[in-house]
């Protein structure tokens, strides 16, 4: 079941987040660590506090599986790219304009609990996000996926499988305490 988030989802959301969080200073030091995060996906930031979660509750979509929280997605309405970020646009005239257009809709966070992986949970939440993004008046839905220092292959495959195309790659920068961090920007037409 897909539904809007409630305050009471915070603990389960945190548990899911911690289950897929990737600590670049430790996890990446072993070969198994690298393989695990490449194959199952990962989040690099710490996740929101209860206060931050409450403040943007209406932007979260959650999925339930067997009475438990199976995953969550946050839909953002502002561009995440900072003006100072160096970006390689695959089609500068087309994609840059689409990304900068308003209204804007992007997936700020997406995570599925390990117990619910590969059961279509992320796909269901994506469909709900697309409905909401269209209602916001957005023409496209955007999403960033980590490319370097470790490519998030499962997320990249998820996006490509669901009709997203590669629009840009950010040039190496220090982000989330990671040197040489790069991500790929994916975009999907909502037409
Ligand atoms: C990436 C993630 C969101 C996918 O969620 P999911 O619910 O397992 O995905 P779905 O079941 O909807 O998968 C849909 C399709 O995406 C692709 N896919 C998803 N996970 C994949 C994986 N680990 N390896 C290869 N392909 C994958 C497949 O084509 C899949 O279809 P199939 O199962 O019929 O082959 C999930 O693994 C996750 O939360 N990972 C940790 C956090 C993360 O990486 N978030 C994304 C940050 S950008």
C-alpha cells in the first residue's frame, strides 16, 4: 500500500535509512563493503532529524509491506544543484533548460527496506511521485544518483528501467564529506 507519511513513521523511516546508509570512511575500506553498496544501493547522507522530517512530512510518500514500512520517497519542488556546481550537461540546450524550469519536481530521497527489496516497492512509490509531480505542474521528474566514488548501480538500473534518461554528470566536488563526489542527474518526461 502506498500512502502519505505520518509523524508516527519517523522511527521506521530512520531504521530503513540507517539500514541503507553508506559511511564512505568505513564501508568502502573492504571489498565486501564496496560490493554490497554497489549491488543493493545506498544513501550517503545522515538522514533527517524528527524535526526536519515533521517539517516536510507532506513531501514524503511511504510504502507498506506486510504491515511494516517498506520504503519511502521524498518529492522536492526546488532544484538541488547549486549555482557553483560544475556540471557536464549531456544536451546543454535541452536538458539544462528543462532542469531549470519551474515548477520543478525531483526525488530528494528514495529508499526501500532490505526486507522489501526487489518487490516493486520503489516502482510503486515512483508512480505516486509522478502523479504528485504532474499535479504540481512539473513537466519532468528529476533524480540524482551517486556515480563516484562508488556508483550506485542498483539505483541507476532502477531509474533506467523506469523510463529515466541521463541528463548530466556533476564534476568532482567535496560533498557529504566525500572527496571527488560525482552524481548523475536522471530526468523523466511526465507527458
Ligand atoms: C534502488 C532501490 C530504491 C530499488 O528499490 P526496489 O523496491 O528494490 O526496486 P523495484 O523492485 O521497484 O525494482 C524495479 C526494477 O529496477 C531494477 N533494479 C532495482 N534494484 C536493482 C538491483 N539491486 N540490481 C539490479 N537492478 C535493480 C530492476 O530492473 C527492477 O526490476 P526487476 O526486479 O523486475 O528486475 C533500493 O534498492 C534501495 O532503496 N536501495 C538503497 C537506497 C538507494 O540506493 N536509494 C536510491 C538513491 S538514488
